[in-house]
């Protein structure tokens, strides 16, 4: 089965063609980072307009590179939520039109299910069941994944997502957008322990997290520091990264202990963070567990994870995974991952 995947929920236009028989995956991506940089964050209207311009050429590019024609597609998978409503509508509109014109099933995919299943495209891949840590710009949550489609929430952030805290910290330190990679780079030259920041909820005994207090503590540290000192900024970045890594690592260990599982699957943009990876691998490896990630180029938003998640839904649910009406396709800016099947496809 060849599934065309379309992602347009935020600031990346992603398209991919996944062939389930051969496992072949061709994907193409356009990142809007340059477009939004001047504003220090994603501007929803600009994002939607850019998706409109990029999507059809990207589909043509993917089909050309895969040596396929539109007629060779068996199903279209598209991110239907959560995300920016206008941006989602662009992908869903194109998917619905393709489905209608070519007589294909259109599978609405939950963006986080895409992230969650993307490590299955890596080698080595985890096996069900596992614990998943989703850490992106919009989400920070631990989920127990018994099998595809069966997700239960173990705990999540009560306020900001980890990625959001990275991006705000970058702003406060005068770094560029997106902030995660920049803070991570600066932290590498910081002295551990030179600045002390809180590690929110690390001893709460629950799998809930909180990052807004840490953000405020960074602001206080920046105000107290010498604005001319590059080392002072690096030390703050280091303290921030160490705090985030300590909290996420402690909770990940707890999540595995509580579920009795040994595999942790990390997905979402912050999962690309080298310090976080090192912290998780050390702590979980020491307890006989193992950490898995998506292939490097699939850590941030992309169409490949959507094509794959769409395929998994079709394989599991058959035509019930597809929308019953070709158009309109409902977008779900807010959508609970743990109630996917209940919600129905349409
Ligand atoms: O999953 P993603 O691409 O988009 C969604 O939010 O859905 O995640 C983007 C987030 C941003 O907050 C970005 O700063 C963060 O992931 N990020 C990182 C790194 N690379 C991306 N944070 C820390 N370290 C990184 N290397
Ligand atoms: Zn994402």
C-alpha cells in the first residue's frame, strides 16, 4: 500500500510517500523558520499562506523522486489536528481534494500519533509496549503505549511545554529562533552549578511536570547577571538545560518503574537535544532499559510520520480509519490523543 502523507499543522510543510510493501519512504520538507524568525515565533496567518504555496510543488517533488504518479497512491493521510486551525485547513483541503479526485480514502491523523510512532521507522525500532515521552513546542507528556492506537496518559506538563521553555529561555538570553538548538549549543560552554535554578516538581512523586516557574527563574537570573558577560549567559543556559534534563530524566525513570516497562521512546523536537539524550540514556541504561528515537531527520515535524501513522491506522482499522465523506474534512485544533478511536475518523 502506498500512502501519501501531508503535514501542515504548524510551521513545516511536509509531504511523504510510504510504501508499506517495501518500507520505502520518500519525503520532502519545507521549513518556515526563516519566515517567522523576524517575529520570534510562528505567525499563524503567514504559516497558512506559505503552506498554500508549498504543498502542491512538494507533492509533485515527492512523486517524482519516488518514480510514482498520482494514480499509484492508495490512500492519503493528513494531519487533522492538533495545531493551528488555518494551517491544518490547508493540508486537509488538499488531502480532501486529492481523495475526491482520485477516489482514495483520506485518513485524518493525530499529529502526536505521528511523532509517537515515528521511532518505529528507525533501526533499531522499539516493540510494543513502551513508554513514550513526547517533548515538543506544544506538548510535554508521558504516555503508556500498549499497542498502536492504545495510548494512556501517565502525566503531562501543568503549564508550559519543554520546547516552549527552551524558546522563551533563548529569547531571554538574546538568542535566535527556534531557541532549542541555540540554548543547547550555548549551554555546552556553561559551567555546571555556576548558576542554580529550580527543578520543578522533581520530587512530586507524580508524572506531572511544570516549566513556567523555571522560566521565571531564568528571567531573574538574566536580570541579576552581567549583561556584558558571555560566560554568565552560557552558565544560565547550562543551568536551564541541566534542570530540564534532570526533571525529564527523573520522571522518565519513574514512568518506566510505574508501568513495569523497559523501553522509553522519545519523540518531538526537544528529543533532538543532545544533553537530554545523554541524561536519559545514562539513567535508563543503568537500570537495564533502553531509549529509542525517530530517525534523525524525522525528529521535527514531517510528512513521513503522518504517512506512516496513516498506514498503521488503515492496517488496523481498515476503511473505518478513513473519512466517510470526501469533503469537508474536519480539522481538530485541539484533539485528545487518548480518545482517538472513540472520536471516529470523520
Ligand atoms: O516537534 P516540533 O518540531 O514541533 C512541535 O512543537 O510540534 O518541536 C519544536 C520544538 C521547539 O520548541 C524547538 O525549540 C525545540 O522543539 N527543539 C529543541 C531542539 N531542537 C528543537 N529543543 C532543545 N534542543 C534541541 N536540540
Ligand atoms: Zn510536532
